C-alpha cells in the first residue's frame, strides 16, 4: 500500500507526459500528401498562414468545428470516433473536387424558424440538436438566403433579431464557400494544367490580334473572343478568390501576394506565368484525376521552389500547421481537469486517510506542473507565431489569465502543501482554457491588430499587468468560494494544518486561517497589478490620443477591479470584516472581474452583437448568479457551518489593525 | 459632536463606504453610457456632485446618489484626516504614505486637467500649412485687417463676449462693434420657413435669409451653429449692419479709411509662433485587407524666431510634443488626402506617470515587507 501511494503520483505524471510526447511527435502523411499541402503558406487577413489555417478558420465560420465528420455518432458513444475529413483534406476537395465538396454537410443552421422558412426540415444531418446542410441542399434556396441576408444587413446592428443574425451568418458562410471554390482554379474547370498550357500558347496570337485591332487592321474576331472569355474567368477569380496564394514576383516586396486570377492577368504583358500558378495547376489536375504520385510531386516541387526565396514564409506555414495539429491547449485542459479532481480528492480525504490524501495531492501537483509546462509551451509558441506579447485579443486573454492563475496556484501549493493551490490552479486552468476554446469558435484567433493597438510595448506592459490583475482577483475569488463550500459542507476548515510541535508558531493554524492568509496575500498582489495596469492604460491613452482617462467602459471595468481590491484591503485593515467576510468580498470580486473582462464588451451588445456574445451573455449571467448564491451561502450564520459547529467561532481574530493605534 | 465628526471622517468605515459607493457609481455610470452616450454620462455621473432624478416631466431635480466629485473629495478628506490621526513616524509606513500620495497626485492631476487643459484640432490637407489650431466647440468673431498683403492683423472677439451684447471696441479696430442680436445656436434658410423671421441687415450677405434661434446641442456628434447681427459704428457714423454666422464660410469684405477688412464668425483659433506644414498623410493597411495598420502624418515644423526647421513624423502612439502642446494623429479625410491632428495643451500631463511610479513602488515595498515577515515567520517554525 505504502509503495502504491509513492508510485501513484509518478504513474499519473508518466501517463500524461507520454500522451503529450506522442502528440508532439511528427505524424506520417497520408497517401496524398495532404499535410505537406496544408503547410504551404498563403497570405490572408494581412498575415502569412498555412492552407490548413485557411481551412480550419473557414470551417469554424461555417460549421463551428475545425473538421468535417463523415458520419454522425451520438455524443454518448464517446468511444466511437467518427470518421472525419480533416480541415486540409476538406479544403483540397473544395479547391479541386468541388462536386464532392458540395455534398458535405458544412453549413450549420440552428434557428428553427430559419430552417422552416427555407423548407429545410427534412434535409441535412442532425447532431445534438444542431442541423448541418450541404451546399447542394442549400442551392435551391440560395436566392432567398441572399435576399434575406441583404435585408438583415440593412437593419441597424442593435435592432437585428437572432433570426436575422443567423441569416447573415449563413449568407456570409455561403459567400465564403464560393470564394474558396474559385481560389485556385476557375469554378468548373477540368484539367487545369491543360487549360493553362492552352492559355499560354494562345497568348502571343491573342496579343498580336489585339495590337492589329488597335491599329485598325481587320482581325479574326473569334481568336479575340475566345481569349476574352478565358481572361474574363481569371478576372472573376481575381475579384472573388479568398486567400492570396501566389508569392510576390519580387521576393523583397513582401506584401505583394496575389490570387491566381490576378497573377495570371498580371502576366499578360510579358507572357510569363508565375511558377506557383504552374504548381497549383499540376496539383489541381493530379487531384482531380486521383494521380497520387503527380500530386505529391507537384507539392514537393512547389515546396522546393519556395525554399529559395521564401524560406521564412514557408517556415511560418510549417510552424503554424504544427501548432494547429498538436492542439496543446486541449491537452492542457484535460490535464488541468484531472489535476483538479485529484486535488479535490486530496482535500476531502485530508484527515480521513492522510496517506492517500498526500499521495493524491502530490499527483495533482505533478500534473499541474505538467499542464503548466504544456500551457507555457502553447503560449510561447503562439507568441512566436504572432511576434507579439501574450495578450492581443479576448481569446489570448483567456489563455493568459489561466496561465497566470496557474502560477499563483502553484506558488500557494508550494507554501501551504494542502492541495488547495493545485485545486485552484487546476480549476482556473480548466475553466479559462474552456472559455478560450469557445472563443476560438468564431474563427481566426491570430488576427492582425488595428493601428492603435499595434504597439508591442503597451501590449507587453499595460495589457499584461491588467490581465495578471484579472487572474489574481479570480484566484482570490476561487479561494473564497472554496472556503465557503468547505466551511459549510465539511468540517475541514477547523482542521489544524500547521506544524504541530509544541513550540511552533503555526501550531494553531487552521485550514480556514491559512486560507484567509492566502486570500489576503493574493488580494494585495491583485491590487498592485490592477492598479499599475490601469494607470499604464491611462498613460497609453495619453500617448495615443491625449486623454489620460475618458471613462470608457473598458477603463471603468479595470477601475472597478482596483476599487474592489482596495475596498477589501481597507475593510480587512479596519476590522470591518474577518475571515468569512473577507471570503465573501473575494467571491464578489469574481463578479466584478467577470464584468470587466466580458461584461463591458457586451455593453456594446447593441453595437457588436454576434451569436457567440449572446450565448456568452447567458453564461455570464449564470456565473454571476452562482457567485451571488455562494455569497448567500457564505452569509449563513456560523452555527450552520459544519466546520465551526463543534469548535465554536474561530474567526474572532484578527483584531482590527488600525484600532490598536488609537 | 466635533469629536464624533472627527472620528467619522478619520474612520476606515467611511473609506470602505465611499469605495463601495464609488464602485456602484462607476458601474451605473458605465451602464448609463448605453442610453446617454459617453459625454452626457460622464458629466452626469463623474463630473458632478450629485446624480439627479427628475420624476416624470417635472423640472424637479432630486439628488439621489453622490456623484464623482463628491465621492472624490470625501475620499481625499478621509485620507488626509486619517493620515493625520494615525500618523506615526517609522520606516514601516513609508509604503503606505507613498501609495496614498500617489493616489492624491493622480486625483489632483486629473482635477487640474479638467480645469487647465485645452483641446483643439489642426486640420491639414496634403501640402497645406497652418500656424493655428481650432477649438472645435467655441466660436469667435474675427475682424481681419487685410490691407498689408504680407501680414494680416486679427482682432478676435470670443463668443462669450458676443453673447453679452452691447458695444465692443478694441485698439486694433477703428470701429466699434455693436451686437444687435446673437444666438448661440441657430438655423438659417434661404426661403421663408416656419418660426423663421427675415434677417434685417443693411450690408453684407444678410438679405434674402430667414433665421431663428435654436436650443444648444447636447449631442456629442453635433455642434452649435451660432449666428448674430452686428453693427459697425465709426466716429463718422454707422458702416451698416451685418449678419455673421457659422453657416457663412466666406468672409465678408468692407473698406474703411482706405483699409480693407474681413468679417467672419469662425471656430476659435489658437495661434502658434510656428507653422506646421503637412508633407504627406499615409493610411497603411494590412495587405489584402481593409484593416488599418497605421496612420501617419509627415509634417514640417518651421519656427521663424528661432530658425528651427525640421521634419517630424506623427503616427499612432507616437505624438509630437512641442512648445507645451502635444500633437496626436486623431483622424483623417475620407479621401486619405488630409489629416486631423488633435492638439492638447495639458500642463499636468506628467502627473499620472509620477503617480504610477509612486503607487507601484509603494505597493511593492508595503506588500514585500508583509511577504518577508511572513517568510521569516515560516522559517522560524
């Protein structure tokens, strides 16, 4: 038994570490080298990204998932992994085999009125109450969707109904899908290589005919007309294609990427088709004809061609592809959850089965450290990909808050080896990464920063400080709610946790008192960071538009956190609150922080309301209500608290600090 | 009684109460912005002593909640008196004193900013040169002596003076201006319209125009358009009555004693001893998108009295600080051919920087002393 307790922590650590290593190892490519294709770089939304990111973010916008399941398995059959089209595999179909892509269920509609309005009740596939439709199923009602979408678009943002928002989202998804279809070759093209060869061959004759016509000579109208028809197709592509896939003609001109259509038109004067277009044409033909060897050779050829002048860009594509595949944050989420459960087990069995408790506590702590390492790896990888400090948008703030909270939790665990710090770290890591996961469903999370935000200095100072302030306020609040739950429902708070030797100063230290010390320390920390962060924000505002403070909602949110932390400290110093009061105040800090983090963004609800934010608003309300309930629980008279029932009131101390001076 | 009051004002109970009220105020004021807009909510909630409530349509204003100024002042009084009451010399208190000093500095700095700072705007088209900025909400009646083609002599009469009516004279003007009527916000039409009356003037552009006064604008996005009728009186008699209005963009010319003058009601100008010349405005976007990457104005700064002449690049997060003023890239023309620079004169702009350092260092000393004590205690056990 004793050995088992010793082995358990290492067992957990090795188990999860092995899983992580397995995830990080490179994977073999398929028969078609789809992964190699997925790594190829393109320019979209102002940044270099691999085809895989284009595919993934497009799918997220259409279907709110990163890949396409080929069969629907009920959620409760979690052991049954459905066959899937991975994001890049799906994109290849869209590019080069659109007739098959048109049958894939990729358009999510979840508004019942919209479904019945479009008479789609009996079509599509259903999973967990969500319905997915293929392009072919929607094709008959395309005009109606476009019309409704246009109407919704004309409505003022604030007045749009959920129905209208759904219509707009669907209409946008359809446009995006059609743009993707004409990103590499004109829609409906067969054997793009021959088309391009033919085009290039006819170019001199067409140019000669054109010149002759300009000079007033008589020319064969059909030659010109045929050429004009082909050119028209490329012109449509130039206007409509989604990612810019052709690298700049002059490698030094980094931003001059083009789409295939524009590149082909630009090559008319000197009749030189860009090599990239040639490679893409070969890929298109080979994929269409299921010629695996030719496809792989075209991809490899393009990759080699890129290596001479576009090595950095290609490396960026590969790195981001790798990052997309390993899904580090997902794995960290799972480890955090397991660590949290183990830490809870350790806390609850503490006193009942001390050895088991210690073994679980240790396991939990090891896992927290592992999860933290994985989390840090992801965070740093993202920073390197973006070339930015950690927090640039709401998504990355969630990841960073979890990371900061995890550090604080680990620090607490090092000081008080109770499992409490690990529990906090595990819970914070799990919840924040879950929030981040949901925020990522909106699409690209590495979008470029608007002009005023384009400053690494202020992002690294102000934003980081404020976010650490959020994280620490949440940690204090989490400890507060742990205190209330443990106090009301278990006798644990009155357990002695200090050194029990008779001379020790911590002889009388109970879990409750220890937690009060933790909360106090964390609130101090939170005050420091939220104050400095808020003032730095004001200074940034002074630097960028000459106003230190403008009472803008986001500024006010930050100010509220500062005020609340300062209030807690003064209430504690004045002896206005003791242990339980401190905890209740700390829990209320969760509400204040959640308002600053998410709530103020929703005030604009009138202004920028998207489907997700509506859902997020409900979650925020639910969260705040739960915190209010916990505070109500915390206000119960002490005799109803299981922890204090037998030992009598223990929070007579500390005495007010300032009162002693009078 | 005095003793009790002293106890109340020095108590931490008051601090906590005020902080709680402050939290509610900030929260309420933030929510109110959705309805009232930023500007009005700011004035009603934060730059006021009380928040008022008017039941129904009545003109009654019942104070229902302390406003930002009241809470701020009470906190300051509380802070000073508490420090006075509890002050004890000793190294332990340095942190606390620094923190509170920093906070006081921050609050006073903001108060000074409210009182002392002026904001104006310099709008430049590509290639244009200016030696003044304009205050976007204040007007002035400019009488410009344009006789000398090299130098204009300007006498500017602020709107507040015009509103007081009566006669206005100035050494730089050979005539007296008598204000016959002045509306701080008005409507002008070229045809008879409801509530408008015909403008009665004897000179200038006034004939064939109808006007009426309007209530002042409260909307952040709109500005007042004042108009008035003035008479120019010389020792030899009247030169006639003129309509002056923010709607009239062209100056009205007149001659007197062989000198030519221009008369114009315009945005109040703040003249500088230097000129700013816009060489090029740039609006960069990320490739393949409409997402703005940067806005920048390359300007040439020339100051005749010092011979200074240099090029400066003003862009986002990088303003030009010069001669006690700061020039920020604020906006631009829709055709990308012109820039709008926000010009802020704020003598107390540095206070937040000092305050941030004071409070930051103070908090760190205070908390780290707690932490060291704690660590020492744990080690001792």
